[in-house]
C-alpha cells in the first residue's frame, strides 16, 4: 500500500506552501489537483489542501472530491487556508467526501494573508510576516496530529459557523461569469506569464491580446503575478497592492 499523497489547489501560493511543508514533514508525495487524472487505489494517508473561496472549497476542488470514489484512504485529512473566515467550508467538504464514500478523519485550517483584493486590501508586510510565522507554527502542529492519526474536525467558531452553505454555492456559481470581467490593460506586454500560470488554462494570448475564458476559478493568480499589474477586475483592483506567498517561487 502506498504511504500517501497530498493533493492541492493554490492561487497565490498559500495552499501550495502548506501542502509542500506537510508533504516534507509527513513524507508524502505532493500533487496538484487535476480533475482529468483522478487518483485511484488504496493509500495510508490522503490529504487535500485548498483555499477558502466565498466560505467554501474552490469549484475545481469540489469537482475533484466528487470523483474520488475509486480512492481508498486509511486516514483522510484536509487543510484549508483562509484570509478572512472559513464559514461552512469544512462542513461542505465533509459532505462532498461522504458522497464519494470517503470518511474524513481530520480537518485543520491555517490563516494566511488575505489575497482577495476585489473586496479587501493586502496586509502590510510586517503584518504579513506575523501571519506567516503563525501559519508555520500551525502547519507544524497539524503535521504532528496527522502523523499520530488524530481524529479531529476543526469547526468554525460562532458566529461564523452560522453562515449558510447556500451563500457559498450562490457565490461560487458566479465565478465563471466574474472571470470574464478580468481585463489586461495597455500596460500588458504579452509576456504570457498569466497564460502559463493559469491553473485551469482559462487564459489565452490571441493576436497580441489576452483573452479570458469561461472556466475561471477566480483564484486571482493572474492578477497577483502580472509583473506590470496590468490585469484588473473592473475598477476594484486598480492600484491595490498584490500578494504572493513570499516563501513560494512562482514561475
């Protein structure tokens, strides 16, 4: 039996960093989520790491979990990364896994600097460093608990545990349409970095123009990684500071 794997989805590097660190501490392989290549078979450990989007898992992560029936784990854990609040994220995830006949043994959450600049501002660097230091401590704690196969589900605290799941599903249903509102302005030099880095291949360079498709996850990786800060969402992100996890090297 294979020792195990951690499957992750990440926009600006927080979830990737978490998965990578957990993989090193637990001696597990780390793989990017790919719904075209669903894992099968039995493993001792199965981990899923992802960010919170509108109080729930990203759409691609939900699709991934819905297709996991052929995967059998002796111990299954999830770790969610978040900047604001998690809301019903863990409850939604637990239900999705149960539909795929997978029992969730452990759920943890790790706070990182918020990168959703459509609504918020990126924290100042000094605050970012404090949050990142605490994140490292939390990841270390989670790794120790997972290694000992703790059975533990870290729930959201009052009053955020009262946020209805339907808020997430309504918001998530709008992501694709919202993604069409991303635009590259005149500062774009057609470097192709956004095309290369899009985790769902939703961006194309056609006739020297950046074109956004209809399968956007709204992870905002393109917004945060653009070296010219040329990609923006309507008038909500112009002039706002960008964020990439400083411990992750993005191509």
